[in-house]
């Protein structure tokens, strides 16, 4: 935590550490399964963003303590590996006692403080942050069948008012402070305006397939209205976990509607490996000051953790450091960039001979076609894609997986459902993750066969299954290496 104190001195030169009015103490206990660390968002400049976090290690009994020095009311989200346990609205000079129950869905997060009722009410909001599954797009789907802009705005406004009413009552009863209420009010205002902007953007995208419920004039008006009432330049918005996504929607509006950039141009940028540079250049046209610094940093982090390992992000990170040499965000970006550097360094190394790409794929139109010419039996098949985060998360446990399969004389086969344009990325990732076994990128017919086996046109990956040397399904759904004990039981029954 020493580095954090240094950051505070940089941000607030007049801050004296012995002051108590800005001290915030969080005393907590975790019941149930205790995570190895507890992550919490660090509200630098009051900002709450899921990627800018510090952590504390609970003791063997699940107890933990967090001490902060802040001069404004902020959100802090407590989580582990992007799974939120709960959100605190913290105010200078206060102490919070927190109980986290990792195995009780009904009472997962309890807070003892003088504004405990406000804390409970906020945590009952299902879309309070992206980490708990909230998002503008998800909210906007609730209005997907509406075709009258006035009705859409009315429904969104009713939702906003209904959510805020409980906090208004608590403010009137003096259970929560004005600062507490204003923070929640700004957060909810921008969330529902963001959902309105998302609804307009979805109609823009659907127009090409004639699936839009609003015409161009209607969705353009709906989109433009939110930035008049709720400008992205509002400094209070920086405190909301929705700033990054609201700013992203604002930049889309400027690019697609005001600047009339054709999506074909954006596709071309993507093919050339310049889409991130283009997006940051667009941000520089419309944002400035703290908003631009925050958005630039959040963009790099958000794209980096997708683990697509684009070299372009390394260049943007160097650009960020040059433009903001004293930025507090650099500390959070460095760990996200290191894997990208490692990825491109790995590409220069020889390919492991156990990573075997199947080259003659023209006549492989089904799983049966695939396995009939391979050595080994039976076959454990892993269906994945380079864009699939959970797939790549599974690869961390491959050493245990390979050991188990070897003990049972089972052959490893990887099938990628990436499109043809991702062929090089697919090969590079198989090399980087050292995926030992046979590899094939599915053709259209093999992809169709996989979906037929899965039983749905919507293929959920990662997906693992077992077939014999004839391609007959022995087990349609197996665990991955992350659940090695369960997988061992499954394989023992075949």
C-alpha cells in the first residue's frame, strides 16, 4: 500500500497523513470459501473502474482490513477475479463493517454503518455495475419491441425514478447524506441515459438488416438527446462505474452519426490492425483533460484483458506513458500489457513438436472425418476460439489435463471455430499457450456438424466432449482441466 500513499501525495499535495477526517476504514469478514485475495477498486480522482484495483489478503478466518484516505464520496467494489461481492458507497471519516458470504445467495453482502440501509438498497440494484452483469445493452433489450421514442424514454425514466425513490426517502429521513444521494443519483441518471444511447446504437446496427424498430431520424434524435441532458464532460460522471461505457457510446455517436463514418472504413482499420489507434484518435477529438486520460487508460486495459494480444496495444501503452508521464493509471496498465509482450516474444521461438496442425482439411466436414485419420483413441475434443476468454482461462490448467489424458491413453484434439481471417491468430495462440495435441480450424461444414452434435445453433464454448476412433460420441459434455477431479470421474465411466 506504500505506493498508494505516494499516489495520494501526487494527487493531493496538501494532504497530511495524520489527518483523520479523510480516513476510511473497512473491516470485513468472509464466510464460506475464502478467496486467496480480495480485490477492491481504487477511486483515484473519485473514479470507480473494475480494472483499477488493489487487493488485500484475508487471514485464515476470512478477516480483512482496508484503510484508505479520500476526500470525497466514492464507490468501491469488492470482488475476486471480476466476480463482485458487493459495492460500498464510502464517505470520508467513516468506518464500515462488511460481511461477505460466498455461499449464501440470499445474504451475500451485509454492511454495518450509519448509512447501512442505503448500502443495502444500492446493492439490491441488479445492474449497479458491469461486474455484476449490468450493462447498457442488457438494459436496452427490455425495450427491444418498442417502436415509439416517447414511450422508450418514458419507460427508462420510470425505471430511473423508481430506483431513486428509496434513496430519496432515506435522504429525507437523514439515513444517508446529501453526498451519498447525489452520487447514486448521478450514477442512475447516466446508467439509464446510457441504456437509451445503447438502444439507439442497436437500431443503427440493425438498420442494415432492416431489423430496426426506429427509423434513422427517430434513433438519431433519441441518441442526441442524452448528451444534451447528460454531457460526458460532467466531472461527477467520473465517479460512476459507467463513465467508460457512456463515453464509448458518446464517441460512437460522434463517429457514426455526426462524422458519418461508414462501418466499412472501421472494418478496414480492423483488418490493418489499426482499429485501436483509430478509436483513441477519435477519443482525442472529443474528450480532454481527466476524461481523456481516464478513457485512454481504461480503453487500453479493457482491450488488453480480452487476451487477443494485439501488438497495437503495446504501441498505445507507450503513447499513453509519453502523454501522461505521471499518470496514476500506468500502474494498473503494466500488468495487462506484459502478457502481450510475452505473446509476441513467444512467436519467435520454435513450435513445440507436440503442437500438431492438421493441414489437409478440405475433406474434413465432420468430427467423424476428423478423427478417422488421426493416431490414438479415444479423443478428448476441446472446441474453442481465439476471442473466447473462458476458453483461454481453461488453458491455465492444461498441465493437469494432459497428465490425466495420458494416464488414460486419450488423445487431445483442439477444434477452433475462428473464421478464416483469424487463421494466423489461431496458430499463434496455439503456439503461445503451448496447446499439445492435434489442431484444426473448423470449415463451414465441420462447424455445422459441431452445432448439430451440440444440439443448438448457438454454440457455447469452451465445450469438451469425448468420441471414439469412429467419431461416435461417448460423452457429449465433459469438464475442462479447471475441474480435473470431476473430469477424472467422467472419464472413468466411459
